């Protein structure tokens, strides 16, 4: 009997896939990537910049034994099936397995499935193929780019700032946050006023005078209008329009992360971790099966089988009148349409039917994915929208209402959309109404809002920066590096974040910008399509990048330490504030000639032990004077919190608990309790 070996990435997949394929197949796991670029050669890139960027790969630490075991299994097999994930990264892992295990062309097959269900896996094995080298080249080019940019810019950042790293996507994401903060700082609020008339069954707002729009910029102008108004209003027009409200597309990676943030309060990292578990397989009552399709995707496409199954489900459970249509969006640039949108693997596995087998957070995410996909194939909701215009001495007031005449997809999706009836009274043109009161209210324009994780991911997606697999790691890295703090779920750049962005823009504004980063993604797509040669893209990039790095090392000055106003008692030079392992200290500016250090340790308000090193969390102030709490081992440790830490661990995720007003909250997850 021939031996058939199947290699997947995750050990969690081996059980269900092995059961689907039967005893003739042995399923083993590579446990993710097995190789990476070495740190040999120029600047430790692990590539030969003089020979078409030829890469040098080495086994990842701890993976030599995995490779040895896989080689042994492959040697004994008649055929090896490489069944890694269905994206470019998965294709690259399959190629590394092929190369590292020394497989022969006639002894291996590549199989791809978008979901871990029996039908999908068996169908994949009927449609075997060879490794797509164009996809591999695209992914490996991305890896080499990130290595070159990361190594060179990180070295620059470490030598010129208090930061520790920079990167291709990371630095442009940080720049977006810093630019937004500067917009907020430069914003000048403008005063404006509104006038609202209150009636028995409705409220109407002033919007115009005669046929012109009216804007009230101060109280004097507002009072002048009020003096001309009476309590009697005349109905000038009643406009009723029927409108269709379509469901949103099924989830892609970015929209799932955005909605999980906005509606469930999950970080992007948490969302992807839960989605990975739902994809890899959940032990149900009678089987272990993946509940959702592959969760790293930017395609809104749904399979014909799923559409057919769902239409039948809608017909049976809601009626034919609820069957909708497949929504086709405009073809976006840089969309990898290799697999589907995120959807349940079976519409018959309703959230309630699998709830007993899921954790509360797994259930919340699965429920949202399930109903989003179901709603996307249901009929539009239908509404009757009413706009009423009221006249008072030529001043025009408006009120609007809405009635849902057919709920359509809202039948299943109303928990995730704020669409409700706003019923207006039956009113006819020419009818007079007496207002109960007319109110004025002062307002001020607001600055642009800081980015939440959801808004930043949406912005990055719209600008073409990064890919589905990069959003969550980028968010996490910005926080870990101490470049941003999260306050009220919004990103606030730290002093280091500002410094790094400003220093990089001095010499890399032509490279670290939205257009260039998005253009690089376009080049990677062209490589994947076979329309560009991978090493030519790298050569063109490096020819422009490396001279800029060399210029930056010469041009960018390290910020001089701040003087205290005192003189060194030993040599008379100014004393300055320096940063060390245990925080700031005062020393002579004439170092290393003079090694004087002021022996007046600053009184530190120690809050608790740092959870990430042997330091202490102390009270600090930002450069804008706002109190926060950070590790005294800064900059080596960048642990920081806006709210005061308690020193206790969260019972749900073991992160630090913080206290704010009358509540104790987790600094990482959604846990909270009353004090």
C-alpha cells in the first residue's frame, strides 16, 4: 500500500483533515514557517545584493528537529501533499518545505482549501497542482523588502532616537497617527449655533432663509433670527420617497477587524486569534470541523455552493421574499481574489447550534461572521423616508423620518445596524403647527478624531497600505514599541513616536509615504501575476533606498540632551538630562571627558512591579504634561499605561489591571469590575 503524506501548517488541523482523508493518508504539521533569511552578508540582510538579491535561507530556531522529522516522513512516502494556507505566505511555506525536504517534482503535489470541512478538503485533493512560483516570488520579495528596510531603518532609529525599530508598513502607519495628532493640535475650533423648534410630536431644525442656506456663527446672529420667529409654523412641503437599503458585503479581513473592534470591543490581534481557532477547527458533538472559511482575505467573493445552500436556507426559514442577490463590488486594485470572503463553512451551523462548544468570545465573533454572510444574500430592506419642511416668516425648518416597510436582510442583521423606525405624524401641506418652544444652542466645531484600531485599519486598506495578514501585527507592534499609547480606545503618539516620524521624514519622505508604499504593493501584485521580475523590483528599490540611508546617517543629528541650568561642579560645563537604563538622570555634558553624575536620585512614585521586566512602574508626565504610568527601565522597556495600574493581573488574560474612577479595567481585554 502506498504511503501518502500530507503536510499542513498547524497541528490543530491534523486531526480533522486526517479523519476526512482516511487511513491511507498521514497528516503532519510544519508548525508554521520552517526557514527564514539568514543574517549573513551585507548589513545582515541574508541576501546577496550583488547577485540579483539571491537569498540565503536557514532553519528557524527550534525548527531543525521539525525539518529532520519531516524529511524522514517524506523519504518514506510515495507522494507528499503540501497543504499549507491558501495565500501567498502559505505558498511560500510550501516552497520552503519542497526545497528543505529535497522533494522531487514527480513526488509532490500542492493542494489548497479555503475551509477545513470534509467536502472542501476532498475536493482540493481532486484538484492538485504544482507550486505557483510567481506567488512564492511575490511573498519572498515582500520578506526581503521588509528585512532590508527593517534592518537599515531600525539601525538608524536606534542610533539617532530613543526608538528601537522602523519598518515598511509600521512607519507609514505611525506617520498616519502622528499626522492626525498634529492636525488635532493645529485645529482651531469655530463657534456656531443651532435653532430647534419643539412640537408635540416632532422636532425641526433651522437650515435656511428663503432659498439660501443659513449659518449662525454667534449668539448675536442667533438672537436676531429668534426675534423674527413666531410660534406659528406652516407646513411647506411633505416629501415621501421609497428607498432600498442593501446589506453590506460579507466580511474580508479588514472589515471583520473593524466591526469586531466597533461592535465587540476586540483588538485586531484578539480578533485574528479567535478567527484562527474558528478556521482551524472546533470540536462539536459529533465532529471536529472548521466553522469559518480562511480569515486572511480581501475578496468579497462567495462560492457558488455556499450561495445555493444559503438561498435554500433563506427560503425554508424566512420565505422566498427574503432571497436576495449576490452583491458584486467594484474591482479594487491590489485585491487578491484567490479565495473567498470570510463566511461560515455551512449556513446550517447556526450560532445557537454551536454555542455550547464555543467560548463566549468565539461565539460573539462566529455569530457576527455568520449573520454578515447570511444577510449579504438576503433581499434589500425597504424604507419610506419622509422629509417635512416648515416655514416661519421665510425661515425654513426641516425634520426627517423613516419607516421600515420591509425588513429584508435586517430580519437577521438588526443587532449589528442602527436602523430603526422614526415615525412622523400625518401632516398635510398648508397645515399650521404651533411650537411648544424654540431653543437655541451653542456648538463648536470638533477636530478630526484620533484613530481607533478600526479606523486605522480602514484607512490603511483604503490607501492600499499593507495586506490582510499585516494589519493586526502592525497595530500590536506600534503599541509594543511604545510609539503609541491607547487612551479611550484611540491611538495617541508618544514622544518617541513623534521623534521617529520626524527623523525619518527628514531623509525618507520620498519613500515613507502613502503613494510609495501603495505602489510597492502594486509591484508585489504584478510579481504574483507574473508581470514583473522579482529581483528587478528589489534592484530598483535598493538603488534608491541605500543612498538615502547613508545620507540619513550623516544628516540626521541625535537630539541634544536638555540642559538643567546648572553647572558641573567638577569641570564647569552645563549639566544635562540623560536617559539611562533606570530612567532619566542628570550628568555632565562634557562626557566622556567628565563622568560626573549628580547624586540626587529623583523621588519616584513607585506604583507596582513592571509585568514585562525587572523594573518598576512609576508615575511620569508626557511632554504635554499629562500624567501616565511607565516602566523606569525605559527605553529598554516601553511598558506604559494611561490609567493607574493596580499591580494585579486580569483573571481573563493575565494583563495588567488598571483603575479609573470607580472601575477596574484590563489594559488589554474587555474585563472590568466595580471598585
